[in-house]
């Protein structure tokens, strides 16, 4: 009997056998600078010793325990996370992935408001489970129908949002910066308009910070970078430095209205993962770490604005390199790989995504500029 993996991913022809910091090590000994960062997962780079030590020590002491029992890593993690959140009273639920965290946020909003409509946006990506897929702007969700009433609005259209967000809306959900859509930053004032509309209607404002969270924008969360606080903040990906985690943060006021028994998780909040995640939260909360992200962001943005790139947008180390008209992102990614640099693409075929480890150095950032200049006109 033969077994093969389902061919879902179009994988790149890289024979990766190891990784160190911001570099992938190939079987033939070559090194590739990883400016993709495992899709925003490798927050502290590969093989971070502090993360490895915390995980290993916790695994040996108490690897896993049911959520019916408390354990010290949970308390330590919640305290570390709380220090990084916007001002307010918050409650936290722990799961395993970004899609799961978004599902939990939607459950909370629908349950607390007893409403049935959700507002989302064109270009969004929130995950592949039923509710997360419904609010994502994808060609095929895999499900025959949406689990709730849905209104999808143009990205950045404040007038459309004000008209749509009324007392029938349970939740307004969005990525503060749309990543998969090509790193689209909200227009000035747009997030504030959404906040005001939700306040007026009683709708719940949900920020999906699966990619924008955990220090990536130069502050712990994009809510702080962009100056608007939601009712629910969701994050995952880089929150545990390479281990699976999903985090749903709810305002205490919303949590007080949450029906009992609608949230649960077997693996969410396990001690070993939280030991690693606690390291991440403590590190990204350090002022020097945030300054480093902002400094390297400026250097990477400057390096990216060379060769076939005409514009760089985004914040921190979530950057979109917009290519010259007619230049295909897939071709440029392939050409950069020939020069030992891995970048991401997006649903916009004219945009490369740069989401490296937040520990990227200034010298590593500069390597992108030289490579882009060398491929200009050849991609």
C-alpha cells in the first residue's frame, strides 16, 4: 500500500536540512537568507536558545496536563502577554492556530450580542475553517454555505462601513494591515471610523493580528502601532516562536456577556508551548527589541526599494514590495532564490512580501538591495 501526502502546497525546490537565525541551511551546504520567516512564525529566528531552553525544561518537568488543572506556565504567560496589550481589562482564551482563534472571536461576538450578521472586507484572509473561511475573500472556501449572515465591504471604504454597521451587526472583523492581499495599509482614519461605528451600534470590533501581532509592526500589536483598540484581538503564528498556538483576547466587558460552554480546547494552553510563548512575549515587550525592529524595518525598506521595486508599504517587518508594472512577483521570487534570498508572494501578483524573523540584522537586510539590483530587468 502506497501513501503520499496530499498535494496541496506548490513547494519550492529547496532541500532544507537546518536553519540558524535568519538563514536556511541546504543539504549541499549553501545558505539562504529567509526573508519570509516561515510566514511570520519565526519571530525570534530559528533555533533561539532561550525558547529551546524554556520548552525543553518545561517538557521535562511537566510536558502536558489537562485544562482541568492549572499550571505555572499559564500564569506566567498571561502576565507577560498582558504587559504587551493595549490599556484595558482583558480576558484570554488559548487555542492552537489563527483560524481557531478567529472562530472563537466570532463565537464570542455572536453569542454575546445575540446578533447574526458579520461585516468583513475584500482582500481579507482569516483562515480555512468554516467561519474563518466565510470572512476570508477566497475563490473556494470548501464549504457549501456560510455559518452566519455576511456583509463584505471594500477595503478602506469608510462611507460603506458607516452605512453597513448598524444594530443588526454582531462583529466587524479585519486585519489591521491586510497581509495576503499584498500588505495593504488602512487609509488614514479608517480604523477610527470602524471603532466609532461599532461603539454607536454595539457591534464587536475584532482585529485579526495573526500576522501583525507579536512585535512585527514595531510595537507589540498593530492596535498600538495604528492607535485604535479593538474589543477582541486575535493572534497566533509567531506568538510561540515556531510552536502552534492561537490566542483570543477579549475585553472584560465582552467576556462578561459570553455564554458559557461555547469555548474549549484540548491542546490550547498546554504548559510546554506556553513556556516558549512566554519567552516570546517577554522579548518583544523589551523597548530595545522594538527599537531594533523599527531600525531594521527602515533598512529593509530602503534595501527593497531597488531594482524592479517601485514602492514599499507596510509597517515594521511586515512589508510589501510593489513591483514595476508588468513584473511578476513569482518570477522575482525565483530570481532572488538564485541569489540565496527567500521572499514571499501574495494574492497580488505584483507584490512581494517581506516577513523575516524580527531578529534580522542590518547587514542581512542590506543583502536584499544588492540582489534586487542584480536581477533588475532579468526577472
